[in-house]
C-alpha cells in the first residue's frame, strides 16, 4: 500500500505517499503535548519563573511555532516536521492537469524557482500550520471545560427542597462579558459538534481521494490555499546547500578574528543557527525518549533499583502533630478509646478526628445511607456513593453529619457502627439527659470523602457520575 501512488503514476517520483503524510502529521501532533509535559515537570521545580508560561502555554507555543515554521518555510520550503521527512510545499500551476513532468526532468532548478512559495503563500501556509491547529486546540479545550458532561449541581432551597442549578443560563441584566460567554457556550453546544464532524470527514474524504490519485491535495486546507505536498529532489538539496554556504560566509564575516563569542551571537547568524539545530535536536530527542521508555519498562532498571534499595535501612515514619492531637482531645475519652479499636483519620490542620463511615458490606449499597445506590457517583478516592448523599456530605449538610455533630442519635446508622467510637459520650449523655455537641472536638467530614476522610479536590465538582 505504501507504493500505491507510485504504481498509479510511475513517472511522478516527487509525489509522496499518503502514509508518509500521515507519519508527518502524527509527529507534528505529538509535539504540543510533549512540550507541555516537559514544561509542567520543569514548573514543579521553578514555579516562580515558569508558572505563567504554563498557564498560557497555547499562546506561547503558537508564537514559537509561528517563528520556527516561518523560517523553515522560507529556507527549506516545508514545515519543521515536513523537512524531517524530506517533504516540501509548492504551488500548484493553473494549467490543464497541473503537471509539467518533462520540464521538471529537463530544467528542475527553474521549475523549483517557479513553484516555490512566495511571501503571500508562506503566510497562507502559516495560517494552516499554526492558526487552524491553535484554534482547534482552544475549541476542544473549551468544549471539555464548559460543555462536556459533568456532575449536575444541586442547590438547597428553603422552598421546595433541592433544585437544579443551570450555570449556562443567562442571568438577569447580564453584562457584555456574560453575553459573549453565553453565546460562545451556545456555539460550542449547538454548532461546534457538527463543525468538528465536518472537519474530520473532509480530511477523510481528501485523504481517500489522494490515496487513489483522485486529487493532488491531501487535506482540504491545502486545496483552499492552492498548495500541495511534494518530495524534495536534487534541485532542492542543491538550493539548501547554497543557502548554508551563504549563511557560513555571513557568519564568518560577522565573526571576524578577535570578536570571540560576540561574533557567534550576532543576530544575523545566531537565529538561523538556532533554528537549523532543531533538525538535529528532533531525532536526538526521539532516540532519548525511546531509550527512557525502554529503560523504565525493562527488568534491568528494576533490578538495579532493587539492589540499590537493599542496603537502605529506613526508620519507621513519624506522624507529626499526634501529641498535639491527643492534647487537643484531652477529656474526650471516646476518641482515645475508639482510636485503639479503629484507625480514625486526623486532620493535619486542626488535629481533630474526622467523622467517617465504614465501607458498606456490599458494593451495591451506599456507604452513607446504607441503601441501594440509585444514582451512582464516584469520588476521587475510588469509592462509589449515591450522588445525593455524597453531594450533601461534601457540602456538610447531610443529616447523618448534622446529627453526629449535634450529638443526637442517628437512628438507623448509629446502632451498630459507632457503639465503640462514642460509647463514653453516650454514657455521659444518658447521665446528663441532654445531647452533647461535638463542635470543636470533631470534624464533620465536610469537603472530604465519607469513607477515607481525604479531602476532595474541587469540592462537589470533583465528583464523577457513573453511567451504568
């Protein structure tokens, strides 16, 4: 299949196969997430300098791509990744058939000069190479943030109980920014899915047409700007060598004897040298990443790490703040007795025990209400709850939490689960005949997982509905 195009048109050796173009597109698509990951790792060490760049990564990457792609289009006739695969871009002649095969064989240098990209063609190709992918990434990200299915929001109301809150609804007396955001979300919800489908279907149609030699363009955007992909020939390599010799001569003139480093950093030579070095950096980085992937996946690295850890004797961990937690709960005999029977989580901020519930005896039951789960929702810790229960628990308004913090009997829940935890408190309450509030000596579990007591990032927005 790789040589299908060459078999259909054996005279045209400069027409690349569809599989070459797909390989180049996959490499180009891997660059943005790879650089984002490397930037995120570096930001953990130097957040003061790199956090703002990471927050505006798409804009920074688009500007850098604009500079790099413009240089490669002007110098090599193709983009950065296209030049790596030996491909270039050229204009399509407005003649019958658009091919001058005999002229290409006779005078290839003149044909190359006639078909190479001009100033306006370069900017049109930059719009296809940089502008459209940037717009596509921003729309996809906005769709995932604003329109993708998320947990529905329940707001407690004094009239009629909980009600559904629609954040996308236009508020009364909206500002200009709110109106723009409302229509933007309407576009993402109603128009963008069809537009996205048309985008991929048009690329598929042009790819099939290019595969069976029905069109000269591998995607619709090249057809719109009148540019097609070609393999680089001998005339192209001769022209590139001439450009390199001219650049070497210019660097020699810029760096005269005695100038030293200032001659190497001259603006006329430093910028081309830096961008040309990316041709060597790309295959080197690919080799390095593949080597690291093999290293972490092989048994050799695990054996080395195991042998290195054999001679290490680590002391047992010491949990800071436990003494303070015991002091703050002095007089609360229930906590000291229950901690010996059941490991209760302790807050690292207030050093108070956190009210939690044990896991249910069956996965079909909600750990909070102990009833069969009707609308399943998963917490970040991996436990599944009934959505209404875990939503109210994270909000701190569940009746089980409120009854526990007030010291009241929790009917169907308290009979068997907390006899050991709050036994002494019950004896004190029975003697005083009045419920004793636990405010200040316990945490209710607000903003936390009901079973583990771990804090849920994002609050109720961190919940995920489970579709069964």
